[in-house]
């Protein structure tokens, strides 16, 4: 994770979003939102546009945001076909303006993702990582522990992305290299020279991806273990990675791991060709989570316990981002409080109070945030419009 290891850690991470502007984004035609507090509570009926505002903020992290949607689909129906989102940020005495948007294809132009920092164009959302980090929890993750391994891999990669903004590019490059190898095995299986070349690229990328995942998972597990408390409302989690590539990089230095994986690829060509995919590598990694106090697999815990475990995991990850990057992340929690009993809801607010970063939450009922009275910007969202003060 070299890109972020040299980041200074004396910034304190007291970052706040002071203004959010959306133009033709989802159902928000023209939104201007000024903010004063560290807690932001978005309240309103389902479909009003609360989650859309969280999604707008999530676009300032690498990738396509918390819904992983196509950019064209984020543009407001009836609008120009494009959208723009910008935010004002403050951290200590520093102030910055960041913006992103989408321009649809024209007669002579291609569709374009735009990114700007302080009025100047930047090549990609990776540039935003110099100023803020974003982590989130949405209802889509409720079935994470019982779902397929691929869902947990995407969750794991999102954890890594928050501390290493270049991780997404490596994962994307690995996926493209694997597709090239699979196509070559199908169309030209006897072309040893080209297979050797593509397998060398696959091995380099695979080891880099596996090492980044391993470092994040191990650091997260250590951070959780150091602060674990069986009496907390959100149970602590045990975290580890399971897969052949994870076993390989746990034992061998990077260069040796690349050589051994390249040998595995060469020996498995016939089998992989028959399967139509590469059967070994980081694309088979699973994130294994255990309910710490009960010492049972997370998947066997009750639905309520899994929800609490997931919340605890995301909060621990937010602390890890602060520790590794020197930037307290903006935390986005979509419809979290509504599913908690009063004890756990109070515990959630206490845990969020201990985080230095700004926290955005959504909920249909303003009463969910009564314990934050005087400490939160309460904003009512109604059909793409906002009313501050929750009125």
C-alpha cells in the first residue's frame, strides 16, 4: 500500500463537509445544502432522495459509488442527460472544493466522467483521496455473511480502497488480464509464448492484489482485537482471508509468490481451459468473519447479531482508515438506526461520537435521531428537495 504509507498523519482528520451541491443528480434537480455540524441526519419518506445524497458523497471515492451504478443512470430523468455534484470541505484551517460529474456523449464527443479539485481538472477520483476518505454501510450489505464469496470480496476490496486508493486500478487490471488469458486459452491454447507473457502479468497483479488485501485484513483484525469488549452492543469480529493465493503470500516473499503462482497457472492451463475460467488466484479469495464473543462463524449468527456485527466491523474500519491515512473518513450509514433496539441505537451514537469524522445517516422517522438533538443537522428530504431543521 505504498501510495498511502507516506501520507502525513498530523492532519488530525477533523474533516467536515460544509456544503453539498447537486445538479440533475438522481431526483435532485438543483440542491444546495449548507452544513454546520458533525452529525447529519437525513429524514423523509422512502423514495424522497435520502440515499441519493449519500450516493452523491460516495462518488468522491474510487469507483462508481455505493450503488455501483452506471453514471448515465445517475442523471435525473427529464434533465440534460448529465449531472454535477460538488462539495465544500474544511479540515482545520484548510478549505477545498471538490466536484465530479458526468457529460453524456454528443455528436462528436464520448461520454465523460469529470473530476475537479479547487477549480482544476484532475484525471480520476483517486485525486480526491488527498482530501477525504469515505466509508459506508447500506441495507444491501445485510446478507453479506450468508451470501456468495464474491459479495464479500467486493466488500473486502472496498475496505482496501478506503486506505489504498490505487487498489481498484490493480483489481481492474487483474480482471482484464485474467479475461485475456481465458480468451487465449480458448482460441490459441498452444501459443506458449503469449501464454507465458500474459501469465507473467497475471502473477504480478495477483500478488499485488493479494498483499494489499492481506495487509488491510490483518491490520483490521489487530485493531479490533486490541479494543475488543464483550460487553459492547456491537460484537467484535474476527477477520481473516481464505484462499490459495492468500496462503501463498502469507508464506513466501512477493517475487517467490509470483514464480510459484506462475507455475500453477502454467500447470493448470488445460484444466482452466475446460472450466472456461482461471480456477486459482485472488479471484477466489473469501473474507471469513467470526462472531468474536460467541466464537462462531458470522453466517450462523442470528439476523440481528449479523447486523450488529456488520456495524461493528464498519466502525472499526473507519478507525483503521484514520490510523493508516491520517484522515478520518466521512461515514455514510443508510437506514441503520431503524433496525436497532434502543440500547444498540444509543450504543451506535456513542460509538459514532468517538469517531472524529463527519457522519451522515438516513431514516424515515425523525424520532430515530432524538438522542442527537442539538448535535446534528437534521434535514428533511421531500421529493428531491430539502428543508433544514427537519421541519
